[in-house]
C-alpha cells in the first residue's frame, strides 16, 4: 500500500488525528496568529447577531469579513439630494420580532412603508392596468381575480401542511421534493393569469419555476407565515422601514463590536477537530474553540475544510444555489405617482420589472420620491446579457405604462445585481435544489463538532429575510453556549 | 454618493478598469511571481490534456494542482500482493478515441476488462438471483425483463432526440428540464423492477431520481452514445482497462510536463481582464495571457474572481453539484467467482451494493481477484452515516447472496468516497440541477475573455468519463490557439 487508508476514507479516524491547533507550514508563513473563543465568518446580520450574543456573554469573539463593510446583502447608500437608498434587504415585517428587538436595542427608528394610494395590476392576458385599492376592497372586480384566488388557495392548502422546522417529515416530502414548481403549475393551474401570479411566489426564492421544488417553496412560504404575510405591507412582511436604511442597525452593532470585526479578510480554509478550529485568511491564522460560518451556503461550501466535511455537509452546499434578482432604485424630485392617487406599488408579471414599491424616505429626510423595481430570476439573467444602457432603457420603458413619461427620467438610477457580488453570489437568498430538502434533511443546519452554520438560509422562521438571518445567528450562539 | 456605481454594477466598465497584471498589495506579499502564456488550474485528465496540447504548440504553461499528485478523480494504488486498484475512473470504452490516442501516445497498454462468465441479476420483486449470459442471450427468460426492455426503449426514444452539443434546443427542453427523473418514472414506468432498473440510468450522474431533470439525464446518456453503450463491456463504455491502472497515463504525461506542474497549490483567486489574468495561490501570483480552469464546476465556482464573473457563469456553478458514489475495492487471493461460472458482474438495485464488476488485473501481474462494488447516491449517503466498521460489514453482507461466504473475507478492502475528497467533492461527475441545462444553455462551456473552462462536465462527448475530460481540455487548448 502506497497510500494511507485514512487519507482515502477521510472518516472519523482522520478527524480524530487532525493536528488542529498546531501550526501548519502554511500557518507559519502567515504574518500573525491570534486566539479567540469563537471566530465568526461573515459580518452580515447572521454573523453580527451571533457575535453580539457571544460577546455579551463574555466570550472573546473575532469576526472575519471579506468585504470592507458590515451588513452583507443589506447595504444602504446616502443619496445626493438627501435620504438613502437600500440596495439590498430593506423591510421590517410584522412578527419579525428578532429584527425588531435588535433595532430597539441599537436605538434605531422605523417608519411605516409608504403605501398612499392604489396598486396597479395587469394580468398577462389583460390589455391595461387595473387600480386596486390599498385595502384590496375592489380586488374582486378585477377580471380573473377569482381564478387567482382559487390557485392561491390551492397552494396555501399545501403550505399549511408543512412543519417549517422539518419540512422533510411531510408524508409527501419525497414526492413534493421531486416535483418542480413549474410541473405543479402546469398540472394544477390552467389559467394563465393565475399561473403567472403564482410564479411570483417563487420570487421569494428568486428562482425560475423549473429550478425549485414544491417542498422547498412550500417550506419558504410556510416559514415566513404564508402567502398573505409575504405579500402585504401593513401587518405583513413589508410593514416598516428603518430610518437611515436597513444597514444602519448593522453599523451600530459593528460600532459596539469595534475592532473585534476585521475587514478584507476572506476566509480560505478552516482546520477543525473535536478540540477546536484554526481559521485561515490570506494574512493570518486564528485558533478558537468554535466557528460560526455565517455566509451564504454556496460560499460556506467554497471554504477549504481540513479534514473534509462529512459527506452530507460537503454535498448539501453544492445543492443550495443563490437566487437571482436585480433591484432597481429610481430617484425622482418628488413621489409624483402619489398625485395620481397611486401607491407606487405595481404588479405586472408579463413585463421586465414584475413588481415595484414606493421606497421614499419620510419627507423630513428628503422630499425625493424613490421607486424600487424588481426583476426576477430568468428575466434578470436575460436583461443582464444586455449592455448597461440598453438594460436601463428597457427596464424604465417597461414602467412607462404604469407611471407615465416621468418614469423615464430619474435624477438617479441604480441597479443592484447581487449575483455579481463575489461575497453574496445572488439574492435574496439560497434555496435548496430539487431533492435536497428531502434527502439532506437537518444537514441544513446541524452543527458538526466545533463548526456552526448560520445565515438566513438556515433559519426555520423568516428565511430569506433579515429577521431569519438574526435568528440563525442567535441559534448558533445558543448552540455554542450549550456546548460549553 | 458614497459608493462607486461601478463597484455596485460590476459590469463591463469594471472589467475594463481592473488592474490586471499590476501587482496588488496581496500579490506583493506573496513570495514569488512568474509569467506564463497559459496557467492551467488542475492536473486531472482535463488539465493535463490542455497543458499537453499547449506545451506541444510551444506555449509556456504552468499547471497548478491542489493535491500532491496528478490524475484528479483517477487514482491508482499498487496492491501488496501485486497488481493495482483503481480508486476512481478505470475503464477505456469503445469510441473513446481521445483517451485511446493519449494512451498510445504515452506508450501505455490496455487489456480487455475481465468478463468470464454469467452476470447475476435480481429484481426488487424477485426472491433470488438469475444468471444472465455475458452475451445476454438468455435475458428474455428472466421474469419481467420484457417490462424492463419496454421502459428502456421509452427512455431511449427520448435520448435519441437530444443534440448533445445543445440539449437546450430541444422543443421540449423547458418542460423536460423542469421534470425530474423521479416524476417521469412515476408517470411512465408502472413496473417496480423496470423502474428500479432505469434508476440505474442516473448512476452515470450518481444522483437520486428527485435530484436530476430528464433533460440533463437524457443529455448525459446521449452524449455517451446511449444506454447500451453506457452499460456494456465489450464494444461499450467498460471495454478495456489500462495496465498499471488508469492513473498511469496521467503520470507519464506529468513526467513529460515535468516542473511545469506545481503541486500543493490550491488556486484561491483569479484576477482577469481582456488583457490577461493573474492567478493567486497561497504562495505565488502567476501572470498569463489565459487560464484553463480544469476542475469540477463546483470547485471552479469556489475560486474568487476579480472582477466577478458575469451573472450566468457566477450562477451556473452553484447549480452543478457533484454526484455521490462509494467505490468499494475488494481483493481476494483469487477471482473465486470464476470457478462458479460467474463473471463477477452483478446487478441488484434493491441492495446496498447495486452493481459489481470484476476488476482483476491480468494474471501475469497478480493472481489476486479484485471485485469492485458501487454504492450510489442516496444509498451511499445513508451508509456513510454509519461507522466505518458497520458500513464495511453491511456492504459485504449485501454481496453474500451473490458470491457466498468468501466475499466476507477480503484480504484487502478499500472504500473510496470522493465526496470527502476536498479537491473533487463527489463522483463520478457534476450534473446540472433541474432547470439549469435549459436556462443557462452554453454558459456550460463558453469562454469568458481569457477564462477557459474544462473538465469532463463541460464535454459534449463522453461527459463523466476520462475521455470527456481529455476532449474538454483539448477544446480549451484549441480555443486559446484560435484567440492568438
């Protein structure tokens, strides 16, 4: 035998013998080495929430962030004419208690999402736009709305059956995870408008209907409280916004953590055993008892682990792609749509910009009007193949029928494509590919020795949202406390 | 504006302005820097084939390999009692002309795969094993074989319609890519034996039926010449073996490339623009005109790219997981099954070890008998959760009904689980998740400026095989020649 059987198998024996906490030749070449109780990888909301709990409990924490800022896929920029623009996550929803608590703890303020008027709706088979009142009271008069509601109920009836903590335990889990949402729609929703409306359900995953299984989609909807909770403003997921932008809370938290957060430190490798970890960046090696890996699953899988992760974990992150969405920020001198009695919210899934929402700041911060547009999944990937100027022209033109010619001349225009942000790789979040929810079960979040997984994708409540990220970080911190 | 719009968009403007070929602070910290015409990432068969063509054309090539050996997922070890064991790819098939040519060019020898006797077959509904002659002449007398043949023909009729160079162009591509193989089986193959037999079709992808789409499966089967070509020995995919093991050809090639191959050099980052690339490992930065990235797609996606890859490429590797299979090598004092008129080949998809094959070396190298067993996809992941000793006991016990008590006492026993090899992450190969074949189309292999993609997964002929790897490397080399 010319090779070690241990090296081939990489099993329990290899784990036990790994020389963790001794310095490797590679570590020796690095310029510095420190010790911590816990290393947190990633300073998005999941990582910050974990670090904050650990720090408050008196543990020595080091947070390693690949970027030069905190917040991850939450990023707020100040606008020239006053106010701010959220390039990523921006809402605080009803029942998002952990985000609400953190906002309060950090002394930040919220305001109700502007929703002053009618929502515009156009079906894929209708010629023009219908005005739907904010309270939905005239929805029934929209032609075809009964068929949409019927399809919605059909989907919701399945959603209600799912245990968000263990979707793989549903009696139909094996079947539903091998059934794509596209197939289910073809078989269950004959009406074109209803089908297109329901496809918006996958906008939470930013996936195309062929890419996501029923089981994963039902899980996401269920874990966020159902379709009505996901879709609405007041009393629902888009209820409030944060003064200064959604990143402000993360910035405040970062101030308190201070130099415990290190920037421009992509983690390349984690050496681990039952006795602890050593986390390697290009410049340093940090030894610790535990690590919280709080980055999107695909990026967690991109780190080198020595020894290898067990098979389930090594493979699940390969089946957990990030979605795709372009968030379009359009700034105008004023929220001109309000004069026409429009809320700025619109739904036209037959167009490039399927949804819009009013993202203006309160008037005391800026008189400017801000409209946010969303371009999802395959539609996003298609327009991303265009030149930047062609794309801008086409996206704005797709809104002209809704908001008139003024929409064509924003004073500021900003597309955000998170798929090309190397430390996110796609938004809103990762979703499990068909089969993986059922086949990999709790590997989605089970710790492995000193390795703990966080990130909104691992949450069983409000996954894909900031609140889910915070919950996941707090869960990881609790698991570390219970190991001590 | 506090942030650069270029940094947000990451589009063409960012590419044009990236300071490629100038040294970054990070590069300056590294101990050495060199120049090459082409850097090849990965010294598996794809990378070696690319490097060999480029080198023969007079280009300066540097091959960076993460491991301490060449061959990638082809790895041969010498056995104590003589002969060798292939832990990964091991066969040369009919029509695998590029592998055959390389074998000849390197002066290596082949021998026909041993197949001296009857194959054992048991259906999931049959109580015992049937002996099927090597020429298949008595297959029709096996109960239920007509239903298996019928299902096989149904699948083959779809396979024949696929263009292996562009499976996304089939009129039904959108539908078939949103239909999992599991769903198709449920709807089209009522017989349990036939269904289980056809599930073996996904063994080429080492996927569970819920995980893979019809379109991707049909592509793989078509690109390898059809089910009969994939399944057989003589005149088919498992026709010949290589004297000394399948890695020997790679080793010979490595000898000729000499110091152009550098080991223990995981590539962490590639900076690129239209003017060239800089490839970073932990120790060095190498500037070149082009790079061939010849590693499994999921690992190609794990490298940091600066600037980001375009959206399609940044996202396709997130939808391209490696399969899962355990290859079990069992060595005995002699190939005792031959005395019973058995070939060593067996099929029992209701058992843990679904397939076996005789992998003995010619008697002049060793008198030992070598049997190879395959444990696929979800079955593999399930037994990998057991302890090593329990797993060995259960896997051997599952063969007892086929080969008697002698199978329980191998003189050497070796499991190979490539999912826990950090520089492969799963075998035989990567497959595109549902939706991705249709949605991402030629992004599967399109070069991006100076970035070229190789690896058996990118081949349109013999993907998942060594031959496909070689073809992909030679294609990448040709693309570089045509750019010069």
